[in-house]
C-alpha cells in the first residue's frame, strides 16, 4: 500500500461524512444521532460521539461481512501490523481469545497445550470449546518471582507427549511487560504441524519502534490477539485479531468471531481502531519518541532514588554467563515495574500512596507497582511521578537498610522451586455447572489422588496451581501444604487458608 492509502482512515472518514450530510434517521439507534438528549441536563458529553454512532445501513458496511470501508480499514490494519488478514474486535481481546480457541478446537474433547498463567478469557474459551487442556508451567524469574512463559523445551516435550494436540496457546508479554523467545516456540509448533496462538493483549505496539521488542507475528505466530486500547490509542474494548499462514481455518474463524461478537458493533469504537492504526501508519516510529523520552526521564530519576528497585532482566556476568537461568529476555520499556527495595512498603501500599498524590498506577501486587507509559506520555508525567516517589521516600521511615535488589530469602513466586519441567495431564473443561452433591470438602492432607473441584490460585503471583478436573498429585499436595503452612494467600478456593479443599465425590469419578 502506498503512503497516501496508509494515511486514510476509511471507517472514520465514512462517519465524518455521515455526520456532515445530516440525513434524517429512520433506523436504529434510538437516540437518533443524539437528538433524544437535546436539552437533557448532563448529557453534553454524549453530544458529539452520538453523531457518529450509526448502524449497518447503506454505505456503513458490516463488520461480519465487510465489503466496503470496514474491509478497507482491516486491510490497512493488516499492512500496519504485518498480518495477512486482520479483524476488528469490539469486545476486547476477550473476543479474540475466545474465537481463536473455538477455531483451533472446533470439536469438544480436543487437546490444547497452553501455559498455566493465562487470562480468564482463555479459561472461558476452554469451557466454551470443551477443551482438554494440557498445562505447561511457566518459567519464573528468580529475581522478581514473577511468572513469564513456558520454556521452549517444555512446549516441545508437551507436543511430544500429546502429538494429537490441536494448537499451542501462550501469553506474551505478561502483565509486567516481560517476554521471551517466541520465534523458538513458533519453530517447535510448526515442526509438529500445529499453530502457535498468542495472547499479545499488552503488545499491540511491539515491532513499531526499534526500542520495542519484536511482535508475535514477526516471530512466526499464526494467530495473534492485541488490545489496541491498552498500549496504543483505540477506545477501551477496541482490539484486533491478526492471522497469517494456512494453519488456521479463516472461514471458521470469521464464523466464530460472529458468534462471540455483537451483531450490532460500535462504529465509534471501530473508528477508533482505524484512527489508532492511521496514527502509526502516518507517523511511524516517530509516534513513540515522546513516550520513550518520558520513560528515559523516569529511569534516570529512579537511579537517584535508591529506595526504589526496578524489575529488569538479569545482567550477564563478564564472561557472558547469566546470573540466573533467564526466564525472560525482553522487557517492554513502557512497563516500568518498581518496588520498595527497603521492604517497608508493599506494592499495594505504595500504589495507595501514589494515588493519594494524584498518580494512578496500572496495577500492583504485594511487592511491585506497574507504571504504564505509552506514546501518549510526556516528560512532565515522569517528572510528576518522580516528585511523588521522592515525597513518599521522605515520608516513610525505613525499618531496614537499603538493598541493591530484591532479597533472595523472600520467595514470593509461590511455586517456582522445581528444577524439572512439569506438564499436566489433560484437564477437561466444559460448560456443565458443578452441583453441590457432586463435591465434598476434605482435609488437604487427604487429597492425593482426588480430582479437584475448584480452582486454587496462590497469590502472588496469581498463577492457578489447580483447575477443576485436575488430579491432585502427591507433588501438588505437598506444594500446597507447604504454601499453606508458610502463610500464602489463595484465591478462587472456598478455604482461603487452604486447610480444606473441594474435590469431586468418588462415586462421581473423583478419584484416579
């Protein structure tokens, strides 16, 4: 496509023309281009956007059968992001993850290999598709205790153990901006004849600037979901699904998308996807200059505030040997992950104090705070944040000396102590609800050999150790017992201190 085409925004331009022409609406939506709110107090913010809020009428095209402006906009998106075909998503990356799983596993009972630390939308996709999931443990970064993605050799072993697997599904980068070598995973998958599917919700900007990691498509992934609203500039819920190669059935994928997306998609949202793409196409890598400069200001400022540590890949020794086994090689520069190196302030408390000073982080866990920058960030944003961090430092009395990094003795990763690759047996997922008479609550010490009837998530880092339908092995039981004894917190299970656990009744097949 030439430069002139790339500077177009077909969906937005169509909506702008619709607004200018000013035809009278005898169709939905019922607000009639915002006229229903004329004179209504407090409705001013709706006035402009509703002039662009149309439906499928002559000239506006149809997301589920695009032939005009939406088709052109999606072709421009494919050109921008390096895909063979791109699809607009108006239900966020959730819709894309569901559609990918329903496409790769079109029949109940099929096996999908995936990492354990996946978004809940992926779990919902497994349920909808009736998948038998083979979970592969992610590598844990020993410095931060955060889970990243499975090692390539773990995925290779899983494919060897389950050659009938339909696909491999991974998340890259994780919520903290950490990533590893997707190209190696793609080669392994393709050698086994299966597609690599990637939840790249937090990496829509990848590959758009030399300072950013390569994107999943460039690394060989077959199907990639991106939240264009997270790290780029679309409206919230605006996302895209990109595909390449012949390993995914494109016709089936389109049908699955029609199933999981609204039949009345938001045109303002699609226009925002169109405009987000146009910004990149027209400005190129220059779009990220100001944001990267803001991050540089923050990093230089943090170097002068020894209270705050910064999560980043381990530096190799002088002979090139890493200090630890590398769990990740890339870090999104726009995800600045900090912690109180004195150990006085946990992540939740540090976030609360930042918010009290008008600086709102993306998220926190019990140790870390994630500060998200983007192409919309400015140097003054970084300066304001540094001022807040400096004020917090002066307000909080240190109860322990400053350290150079995270204490090796404080293990927050909860279940990263194994030196062997662990691959689960297939875990069946379905939409069938679990009734109370199918389960019982038993002491954790008596659970070996039983089938879990609830999800068990040690937190942090929030990675499920058990899914419903998974057999509780002696190894898992010992790990859970050790975590419970050590005072770990648990989510999703009925007993938050995990003295007891819900399992299926033996007469219901709850023992293996």
